[in-house]
C-alpha cells in the first residue's frame, strides 16, 4: 500500500516536472524568436519568467507536500520530502544558471569591446570592416555601450575621411567612398536611436562623405557643418533638425527625405533632387538651390531669405507660409504650387511660372514680376500685384489690368 501511494506521488511530481519543462521550452522559444531583443534583454526576460514559474511550481509542490504529509507514514514522508526537495533544487539551479549566464555575458562584453577597438586601428581594411560590425553587435547587446560606440564610429569617420580642400567638381568623378567609412556610416544610420542619450548629437562636421549611400539612414539632429555631401543618396533618410550649415550638397538625392527643421544656411544645393522631401520649417537663408528639383516638396514655413532658386522646379510644392524675401526665383517653375501666405517681398520673380498656383494672401511687395506668367493662378487680388513691380511683359490673369503704378 505504501509503495502504491509513493508511486502515485512520484507520478504526480513527474507530471509537475513535465509541465515545468514544457513551460521552460515555450519561454525559450518565445524569446529566442523575438529579433528586436538583444541577448542581454532575452536573458533578463527569461530569468524573470523562469523565476515566476519556479515560484508557482514550488508553491504547488509545497501545497501537495502539506496535503499528503498528514496521510503518509514516516517512511513515505521521507521519500516524498526528498522528491519535493529535488524538484525545488532543480528549479533553483536553472534560475542560478540563467543568472550566471547573464554575469558571464557582462564579463565578456568588455573583452569584445577592447578587441574591436584594437582591430579598428588595423592597417587591413577587411579587419577594420569586421571590427565595425563587431562594435555594432556590442551596441545591440549592451545598452550602456550603445552611445559610446556611436561616438567612436563618428570619430573614426572624422579621422579617416577629413574634408579635402579640393575643387568641388572633382567629387562627382571621384571613386566610391572607402568600404570601412561607408560601413561605419551604415551602422550609425541604422542604430536604435531610442537608446541615444537626450541632448547628445552625432558629430560628423568637416568630413568628406561624397558619393556615400545613406538611404533611409537616421541622422536626425546630426552635426554635419562644412561637410562635403555631394552626390550622396539620402533617399528617405531622416535629417530632421540636422545642422547642414555651409555644406556642399550638389547633385545629392533627397527623395522623400525628412529635412524638417533642418539647418541649411549658405548650403550649396545646386541641382539637388528634393522631390517629395519634407522641408517644413527648414532654415535655408542664403542657400544656393539653383536648378534644384522640389516637385511635391513640403516647404511650409521654411525660411529661404536671400536664397538662390534660379531655374528651380517647384511644381505642386507646398510653400504655404514660406519666407522667400529677397530671394532669386528667376525662371523658376512654380506651376500648381501652394503659395498661400507666402512672403515674397523684394524677391526676383522674373520669368517665373505661376500658372494655377494658389497665391492667396501672398505678399508681393517690391517683388519683380517682369516676364512672369500668372495666367490661371488662383486667389490673386489686384492689390497684391499693385504692390509688385511689373511691366507689359508680365502675363496677368484674365480680367486683370496692368496697374497704373507699373512702368
């Protein structure tokens, strides 16, 4: 009889153990398949989950122990207690192993970090290439080392790709960016920006990054003052609030890029493709946008005082509230654009195309409308063009007469 009871207890404990193993397997499988978590995060979450399960299983075992102890003989109780103790010890050992693994990982990270830094200064480019990827992996595994690694990679780029005082036109024909520099930029561009410290910015000023591929790169709030960024692919890149003062951006592609609140005074943007780019509230005073393509771009409340937009294409662009005072828009194409509340005082609008554009409440005070085409424009009032400077070469909408103040 005692044997039967003890065998029943053993079966029960085996059943509980099977449930624990099954739960353990599910936990490991679940967290292993989540790519967003680093190894350290996975270990922490698994540790927490196992601790909870161990407490539940241990509590269940103690309840069973309390229930059956009163019904067993002394020898049966001894066997049962040993089984319970063994199960609880097994649970504790698993939790301890998880904690030890976490501690081991924390000890290994500094070693990996030191080795990667050493390899970053290696003469062989393939070694530097591997070191950069090793640092990226450490940045993913170790939250506290994330920003330090990004600053190290930025410093690596500044040191190995300094601005060359050469003719700007040479950049178009120069070779591709060195592999290690491009790799460092790629790693920086795809970092987890949620780990970036508040008020910290990537410093890439005075660097030569011409011909780089920064597609979808996250360079928000980065400092790129004086950098050579000619012929760079910024397609769908995030450059919001980035400082691009006095940068060379000739021939670069910013298709669907985010440049909201970006700082670009005196930047050279000749021939740049900014189609569907977001430049809302961007600062571009005295910038050179000659021949730039800004079709469907968003330029609400952007500041372009004194900017050169000669021959620029701004078809269907949203220029609501834009500041274009004293800017040069000669021969620019603004067909279908939204210039509602735009500030165009003193601007050169000679030979500009404004057909079908929305000119509601736009300020044309002292603006030059010689040879400009305003036929078919919308919401234009006579008093608006009376403030402008025009002549008989200006094409006005139907039913508009040339103001007497014009020569």
